[in-house]
C-alpha cells in the first residue's frame, strides 16, 4: 500500500512520457511527428510537476466548505501544494505557444521544400 | 545504425537518471517552504479562496505577466509569419460537409460558451479556473464559430482592441500596485473585501478578468491566423 | 532613481499598446519602440552611473509587495546594471539598424523586438528560478520570431532548429527547477544557494539539470549547431543582437546559477569553456564564408566567457574587471562586425576586397579585428593581460596555454580576412550601399570602443597621458589623411623631432641608444617619403603608430607599458608591411608570428610576475619561479621579431615586398625592437641567481645557425630586396649570437653589430629601394650597368656592402674583430667556425649587388633612367656619414657602451687607450686601420690605373652571339642564377625545412578543422541528438559516479 | 482512504492507456492519428490532474493542451494535405 502512492505512480507516468517524448524527438524524421513528440514531452513534464506537489489524501488548494474554518490553521494540513499547480498553468500555456510557433514553422518548411523530412533542411552546415 | 545506437544510449541514460530521481523521491507528507506560507497566510494576505489563483495572480504575478506575453509574442510572430498577400486574402474557402447541425448548434452554443468563459475567469479567485481557463474556453467558442463557417470574418479589430486594452490594463494595474500598495502587481490597493465574496480578494478578479480577455483574444488571434493561412497558395 | 520594474512595465505597456496604436502607421510603431528602448537604456544606465559614480547599493525590487521567497524579486546591483545597460544599448542601436527591416514585416516585428530586449533584462535581474525559465522562454520564442525578418528558406530552417533545440534545453531546465523546488520549498535563487540541495541524490540531479541547461544556453562546442545556424541564417542585424545581448544574458544566467552548486562546478565550466573556445576557433580557420565565420567567432567568445567564469577562483576580485573587458570588447566589436557584414553583403571572405572601395569601412573593420584579437588600446587588451597575470600567479599555466592557443586560432582567421579586405583582387561587379541608419550605430560602437579603451587604460599604470600622446598624434594624422604627402611628411618628421627633443634628456645608456635608432632612424627614413607624390593614403598614421609603439618600448617602466608598446609596434608594422604590392600572404605570416611571439612574451611576463611586489620592468632581473620557462618564453617571443631560423619565414616576403622606404623601416629599425627585448631578457638572466647558461648556449646556436641559413639563402636570390631581407636574417643571427656569448666582449660585439646593421641596412635598403623605384623591377638580372646612370647610388651601395662584409677599413671590421675576440674568449669554437664560414658566404651575395646591378651592360630600357631621388640620397648620405664616423672613431660610441656593459658583465676584458682597444688577444684601432687600408687601396688603385691605360671600354653591342638571339636574353645573362654552381654543393642547406614545417602545421590545422566540422551536418535532429548526448556525457562525468 | 485506493487503481489504468497512446502517437504512420493520440494523452493527463487535486490544471490542460493545440495541428495537417493535392 505504501508503495502504491498516487504521487509516485504519476511521477512514474511523467517520466515514462518524457522518455517517450525524447524517443520520438530523436527518432522520428517527420517534422509533425517531432512536434507531436514535443507535446508528449511537455505533458510528461507537467504530470511530473503536479505529482511533486501532491500530498496523499488532501484536497485541492481551494478554501471552501470542504476545508475547515479559515482562521483555523488546518488549511496547512488539508490542501496539496498550490505552487506546482501554479507553475504548471504557466508551463501549459508556454507549451501551447511554442507548439503553435513550431507548427507555423512546419507549414513554412513544407511550403519551401514540399516535404516534412527534417533531414532535407540542411542548407546551413559546416 | 550508429544513430540508433546513440539514441538507445541516450534513452537508456535518461532512464538511469530518472530512475535515480524516482528512487530518491519521498512523497511529501506536509507542506514546506513557501507552500506552507501560502497555505497559512495566503487567504489572509491575498483574500482569495483559490490559493492557486492567489499564487498565479499575486505572489507569482510576474510570471503570469510573462506567460501572457508569451502568448502575445506567439500571436504576433505568427501574425507576420503567416501573413497572406493581398490576393490570397480575398480568396474564399470552399468547404463541404459542414452540416446544418453544426452551424445551428454553433450559433446556439457560442454565446453560452462565452458566458461560461467569463464566469470561469470572474470566479477565478473562488472556484477552480481563472483567466487562462476562461480565456481558453472563450477561444474554443471562437474556434467553434470558425469551424462552422470557415469564411466567417471574425471581427479582427475587436480582437485586437480587446487584446491591447486588456494587456495595457494588466500593466497599469500592476503599476497601481506600486503606487498604492506594496509593489508591482500587488492586489491590495483595492480592499480585500469579505473572504469568499465575488467582489473580494482586492484586484484579483479584475486582473484575472483582463488576463482572461487577453488570453482569449490572443488564442483566438492565433486560431484566426491559422484559419486564414488555409487560403495561402 | 527609476525602479527597474519600469523597464518591464514600459516595454510590455508599449508592446501591448502598439497592437492598436500601430494603426497609426509602421513608422509610428517603430519610433515608439525606439523611444521605449531609449527609456530602458536610460533606466539601466542611470543605475549604472549611480553604482560607479555614486554610492548606490544593490537594491532588490519586490513584486506583489511580499519579500522573497514568498514572491518574485529582481535584483539591481552593479553587475546587473552593467549587463542590462549593455543589452539595452545594443538593443537600441540594433533597433535603429533594423528599423526598416522590421518595418517591412509590420508593427508586430517591433513589438517582438521590444519584448525580446525586455526579456533579456529580466533574465539578468530576476532572482527567481522559475521566473528565469519563463523569461528565457520569452527570449527564445522572440528570437525564433525575429530570425524570420530575413527572407528565404535558410532563415526558416535556422529558426526551426533553434526553437526545437531551445525547447529541449528549457525542458531540462524545467525538470531541474521543479525538483529543486521539491527539495527546498523555494524557487528563490538565493535560497537555493543557501540550501544544502546537493547533499541529496535528487537535489544533486536537479542542480545538474539546471546547470546543464544554463551551459547549453551558452552554446558549448560541439552541441551548438543550432546556435551557429542562427548566427548565420538570420539577418545579420539581428545576429549581432543575439551574439551580443543574448550572450550577455546567458552568461549572466550561468553566473547566477553556478552559485547553487557552490564552487564544485567551476572546473567543469572551465573545461567546457576551453573546449568551446578552441573548438569554435579551430573550425573558424577553415571557414570561407563571412557570416559563418562570425558565427564560429561568436561561439568562441561564449566559450571564452565560460572559461573566465570557470576560472573565477584564480581571478578573485578581478573577475568582474576581466569579464568587463572581454565582454565589452567582444560585444561592441562583434556587433559592429555583424552589422558591417549586413551592409557589405560580400559572401566569401575574398569578396570582402570590395570593402576598400570605401576606406572608412576598412577602418571600421580594422578596428573590430584588432579589438577582437585584443590589441591595445581596446579593453580586451587590458582584460587579457590581467587574466593571464592572475592565472600565472595562481599556477594556472595550462589555462594560459589554452587561452593563448584559442586566441591565436582566432587571430589566424581574422587577419586572413582582413588581409583579403586590404589586399585581395577586387574585380567584383557588385557593390554595397550605405544608409545612414545602418552606419550610424556602427560608428557609435566604434567610438565607444576607443573611448572605453582609453578609460580602461586610466585604471592601469598606463594612466599617465604620456603613453597616449603618440596615439593622439596618430589620430591627428588620420584626420589629416586628405592632405598631400609633402605636408603630412613634414608634420610627421617635425612631430617625431619634437618628441625626441623632449624625451632625449630623460634617457641614457641602452635606452638612449635604441631611442636614437628608432627616432633618428625613423626621421631619416621618413625623409625619403618626400619622393612620393599624391596622398599616400593611410601611410602616415600607421607609420607613426609603429614608431609610437617603438618609443613606448623604450619608455616603458612597467611590464604592461612594455607590452602595450610591443603590440602597438606590431600593429603599426603590420599595416606598413601589408601596404606592399604582393604582400598579402607575407603580412599575414608576419602578423601570425608576431601574435604568437606576443603571446609568448605575455606568458613569459606572467611567469616573471609571480611573487613580485612590483610591476616594474625590473622584475626581469629577479624572476623567482620557473626562470627557465620565463626567460625561454620571453626570448622566443623576441626572436620572432628578429626572425631567427625556424621562425624567420615571414621576413623575406614581408621585407622584400614592402615599399621602398618601408623596407628600411621594418628592417633596419623594426628588427631592433626584437634585439632590444633580447637584451632586456639577457640582462635579467645575467643578474639572475639561477644558472641559465644552457639557455644562452641554445640561444648561441640559434644565432649561429641563423647566420648560416640567412647568408646561404641570400646567395641564391634574384630579387635584390629579398637578397637584402635574407641578409638581414643572417645579420640578426650575428647579433643574437654575440649577445648570447654573455661576456663584455660579446655584448660589445652585439652592440657594434646593432649600430652597424642599423646604418648599412638602412643605406642598402634605401638605395636599392630607390633604384627599384627608378627601374621598376626587383630582379637583379634585369638590371645592369647602372653605375653610369646612378653613380651616387653605386657609391652608397659600395660603402654599404663593404661595411656589411666586415672587411677593413669600415666599421664592419670593428664588429668582426670584436667578434673573434669574444668567441675565442668564450671558447665557442664550433659555433664560431660556422659563423666565420658564413661570413665568407656573405661576400657572394654582396658581390652581386655591385656586379649585377651596377656593373656590366646597361639594359636597353634603362638607357634613360635618372639618378635616384634626392629625397633618398639625403638620408642615405647622412647615414653614410654616420657610418664613416663610426668606422674612424668607434671608441666614441664603444667606450661608453663598454662602460655600460660593465654594469652587467663585470669582466673587464677590453681596455681602451685613446683610439686603441686592447684585449687579451691583441689590439686594434679604428682610425689606424682606416688609414692603413686607405693607403693600401690608394696604392693599388693607382697601380691599376697606370697599368691599364690601354684597356678599352666595351660598348653595349660588343657582344657577339654565335647564333640567333635567344628568346629571353635576360636569363642567358651571366648574372642570371649566378651561383647555380654553388647551389649543387650547398642545396641541402637551402631546403626550406622551416617553410615545410609551417605548411605542414597549417595543413594539419585545416585537416583537423575540416574533419571536426562534419558534425555540423545541418540536420536539426542531429543537433538535438548532440544536445542530449552532451547532457548524458556531462552527467556521467560530473555527478554520475557520486549517485 | 477508500477513495485513494480507487484513484490509484484508476490512475494505474489511465497511466497505462496514456503510455500506450503516447507510443501510438510516436509510431503510427498516419499523422492525423498521431495528432489525435497526442490529444488523448493530454486529455488523460488532465484526468490524472483531477485525481491529484489539481482542478485548475485539469481545466487548463483539457482546454488548451488537448483542445486548442489539437485544433491547430489539424489546421496544419489540412494545409499540408492541400499543398499535396
């Protein structure tokens, strides 16, 4: 039971997704596939961040009826860490921005050479 | 061959690194550091029930400003990257198979979606959700509109104005924080009000609304650019 | 004081506002952007001013009204103020430069640029790790967008590679950040520094990930293909900003984050920096394209910055000073260079020849090249000096070698490029246009370089104005360059005269002797300049620059002043040499040997400096640690200037191809600078408490072999000036050999040769140069019979070679006599024999100067040549008069010299009695010898005159060929390849082993570069693989074993 | 306590599905399937966030990560298809 902690499981999923993301980034030739791999990598990192803020058996960091009185210091003992969640919000939006930009690049690259093979775009070298 | 070997090597090494991280990980049992401070003092200091919002809008408001800027940047870059020439601009997309159902439901749904989005970001300090989520929801409404009718000209100027004004207001509110309270993006220049009310938590609802509008406008802008780029020859 | 938060607020406020205000027009947006950048510059520079001229203390800016770590905070300290001012200034100038390029893309481009500069400011100032990540992302995304202002697919490709690479890096940073937060409960960098993060395995890995991301942002070799492509592929106006502003921010980010790991990472950073610095510059050597070359150079610069950072424990308090100098110079010069590339638009380095169509641009380029290589008076010179001194003081000798090697590689390609710009054939039919908004920023940068260089110097012992007076004179001559030769020549001569007049009373002994050679010799050779017509554009500033350096050497009291003078002299002489007709490759090799020599001197001084309380030049006399190395390096450095065998290959071409009045300057005068250095080192060795005789023994052999080699090579020359050049090598060999003897007699011999060589080599080069000007060829066999047309020149050459060959009655014999005394006294018989035999060889080539040029038949096309110019005759005959006086009354000079030498060499082996000199072996008198030989000559002359009254003159066409007239009558002349017979006997000695060796070295470097650069295949995915491999390798090197 | 156990079992299941989807996204030759699979990964992730008491993140991930991002992917795929035609 001790072993099966939700945080640990999520952490593991996060790591696996990150590795899958890297695998895709390094092995796929198609630019769209590479971008897809990036989104998987991002998702993995996000899961990682959230799971690091997770504390077993606690509620979301929102103080409402489910959390005992405000003045009561029990808030400290009843919510999960709000900071990683705030960070993930930022990370998701950044990831979206980067993905949008990468896709714009992908379109232009395709337009330039009518291919999505990344090894075709080596005009600059040596 | 060598490449595959190297990739395998890299991945195996990453597994090794992450394995070490994983085994050294001990799940948290209590809040420490700044998180403890936020949990204990957050409600008192900021007045927001949703502590994530308190962190996002106030404590780490500067990050959020950067985050909004990233979307803004992306929209701007895509703006000049996917710019159409005059001829393509006038083209009409021939679309087939947009069902009547989709068009009608879009017309019905979009106002509701917009309202929901606004609700989400106005209540950001009380309930889950906030500017980003609300903004994204609004943008989804716009996306639905575009999908229903690919040739629909979204009011570009309106988006631009909303984006611009809400951005400027965000900065101005931040500066008001310096002038009237403790620092840039301090929310306490408006009274914190009663904890749990809609109009409480100082400037947070205001800031989050502008963030929501801005994010919604920016994402819509990006979608619009992509939509238009379909006409490019 | 305006709070730095307004930098962010202003940029974002204006950026958001342009969204709607932009409707008022592109130019409106642009001007608004520039005004905002101006405001940002104002804010940061106000802080900078307050830090350096006021008593401002570092200030934290809290956001959200809470103290860190509760909320994000920014720090504005002296370093932050400096870095962000740099970024904003470059940002503002870049905005002006790119104004219309942005304009074409619409107002959004301005917004992106504004946000880009703002984000770099935040990266500098923020003290929050996650905030750093966010603003780093902003800068990456903005960069990926701004790359697109360049048209074409290459920019798109480069941008894509850039964004995928930076995405990977920021992913790594994010993972590290979150784990750092997990283990410490804070995101504040100061908290992380204080925490004991590295004690746990997870924390250790987190720190690793954070640092590796920061390192990868510095584009370490070889995981930097994406960085190179950005520099090359984007608009050069923007590459400049990336190279300057982003590099500054990345450096500072690494600087901030490095503290999290304490000092444990310093060593790795240093190694990574070293690999990058050398790797990038090595590949630069192979590069043919201007843009790519600058890309390699920019990467190299990042490597150097990492190297400095990694070596911060060696530098202590000087870290900021060194970073300031290196960063500032590289920033300003590299930015200027990129912008210059953007204007000139020539693709390959050779095409850069077109730049000299607008000489002002050549000046700008020259400024940047010399600043980047670290020549005075630019800040990098002082920074490099301090860096090397501090390294040596703390035992970092390996690092000195690394830095100097990398810098040398950099010098290779920059000077090759500059050589093309100055000298390569310009037959291209494309040109370049200049628009004010593009050139103004470059001019401002150049002005800043000079001003900051001057201000930096004020903080060193060079603060005294005196060191800069000659430089101001150079500037004045630059400004007067539009005047005709006559006026400028007069100004130059008067200027040098006045300077000498004022400086003369303060000098004595050794310094006086060399100052006379440099200044009086300089004035005499300048007189010949009156023979030139027109403007002679650019000649006077560089000539005076060389003399400024030479006199700087003499006046130097400290090692820094000495090196300052040495480098100025090198720069000036390089410009003089490259002015010659086919001198491009020779000027390059001259410069490279000079740079290598200068680095050896720098290294030598740095070792000499260890444990010294003073920076005075007298430390040469008291080197306490590694004296063999210190003196060895110093001597090697000085010998590159005296062109000793093996490192001589630059001299024949450089001196042979130089202009007629430049050859004597660089031969008779400039070579003495090397001799002066050798003497300083030897004086030090004579006073040293260590036994350094093995070093002088080697030096003696070097001198002897140089004599042999120089003389034999001179024999087989057809080119009169090259003949003299090889002869110089030989003569300098005598000098080195004589000084290496390290006895009073030996040194007296040395000084005699110094004075003699100065006079007769000036006479010979001036005369031959003047003849060449008249007949239009260097080849001796194409001359002949000129005695009739140029009798005065003939007399000059005759006296010159008599003196050179060392036969009585002239002063050459004085030298020879002293020489054999010294050799016998010392017992270096074997070397002495080599030198003696070489003396015989000298007759062979000297004979040709008379026989081939002046005797024999006059060539058809020389039938109407006139006597050489009066402006050459004046200095020539003045020098001849000096030569005569020295020959007749050598004691006037040698006696005081002997007394002086006695200070260093206590043996009193020579005694003067009036005009008589006595040694253990015998005695001799200058005037006596002269009279005796004079009478003998007169008698023989009269006998011959009387006995050959029946001889008749052979007329021009008194030659009968047995058959037809040969195709090339010149080459059938006896004077052509005159010593072919001897060649068969001595050819093994003339094999250009040194040339082959250096060619082989060059080839090796090129092959290495050509092989290495294949990793930059251009494939974005391969670049990502490089990045992750780099991470993995570093992981196992750094912390892999400790977890 | 019981809740936790259910979450864990669900999380294991979702985790397995997420990983399978991610692998499909990488390996499938068809771009549109890859894109959809990536969207699904994101969607599953947002469910995981909900389990981990992060409703804010779950909302964001669902709306932006799996919704809007996928939409943009399809714009690009569509455009590429048009170029190919």
